[in-house]
C-alpha cells in the first residue's frame, strides 16, 4: 500500500478529491449563512422603502395644499388691491361731484384702513406660506434623493441575489465533479488491487525460482543477456529482474502494460519511469538486431 501511495498520479488524484470536497463544503456553509442575512436585509429594506414612500406621498400632499393656499391668497390680494384702487378713484370723483363727499370719504377711509390691515395680514400669511412651501420643497427633494438611494440599494440587492444563484450553480457543478472523481478513485482502487494481485503472483514466481537455485538448480539459463544494455536498468535492477525470472531481452520485449506496471512495483520503481525510458521498445530493438 505504501508503494501505491508513492505513485504521483494517485497522490494528486486523492489531493484533488479532498480539495474539491473542502471547497464545496465551504461554499455550501457560506451560501446558507449569506442567504439568511440577505433575506433579513431584504425584509427590512422593503419595510423602510414602504415607509419612505408613504412619507413622500404625505409631504407631496402637504406641498400641493400649500400651493393651493398660496394661489388663493394671491388672488384675494389682487382683488383687494383692485377694490382699493376703485375706492381711491371714487374718492377723487366724489370730491368734485357730491356735496356729502366728507361722509363718504370717511367711510371709504375706514373701509380702506380695514382693507389695509387685512392686506397686511394676508401679506404676512403669504410670507409664511412661502417659507413653508420652501421647507416642503426641500423635504420633498430630500425624500426623492433617499428614494433614489433605496432604489440603488435594491438594485444592488438584486445583483447580489444573482451572484448567489451563480454560486449555487457552481456548487452543483462541483458536486458533479466530486462524483466523477469518486468514480475514478474507485476505478483506481480496483486497478491497484489488480496490481497487488499481480505483484503477489510475480513475488511467488520469484520465490519459486530462488527456491530452485537454493536446491542446486541452474541459477541462469544458457542464453542470458546483459540486461544493463537497456537504458535505465542498473546492476541492482538486473539482479532483481533475474531473481524474478527475467534473463533475456526477448522476455522484456513481450511485456504488456500490466506486466510493466507489475515489474515496476516489484523493482520498487515508478511505472511511469519504465514507460518513459521505453524498456519494452529497447528490448524489441535489441532482439531484432541480435545484440
């Protein structure tokens, strides 16, 4: 099992599985927490937005009422000024045409004084209405600005919801990739078990050959090749191969992929190294040339 864990391919495959699982778990916990906060913020935003809309409607209604009052007062003021002008005209005419001009003049002056007082009161009321109208206009503009800010915040909230949906889709994709990696891991485990069985078979064959040697049998066949000619086979590797019953180039040239992996395990080497150095190809070349 230690030799199997030393394989770079299996190590990186196992690392990718655990990394994907950790990322998936982190995104899942983060998405669940963020969604609760977003929903709570959304409810609060909706309540504040509704309150602001009602306040805006009330202020606008008050503003319209003040505008109507101001127009009405202005109209009455215009009528009073016109009436005063008529009285003054009548006063000028009465001075030359009527003998009781003095009585009419006194009554006209009294009425003009009352109208003047009323005019001053209306002017003061008009000034007050102008001030209140200015204040309401400022409040209305402020309410509009706040409403625009809430609209922008709501748009940001919608964009955040869209990003959350994208994160959920990414999470589902990672789950699918994790399932695929799990299937590959199971296939790799099955392959490793097959290699272990092959290694046991090769080890048994080597033990059998060693036993024959100990009993006085022939240690090497007559047509033994110098296996060190193959690039990558060291003297130690040659001794191990001979102990496993490999003595000639022809035997190595007949290896398939499973045999390469099995003998690599038996030699304590990486199968990728044997494939990269092409032991089988070198053996086939040496066999064909007769070297």
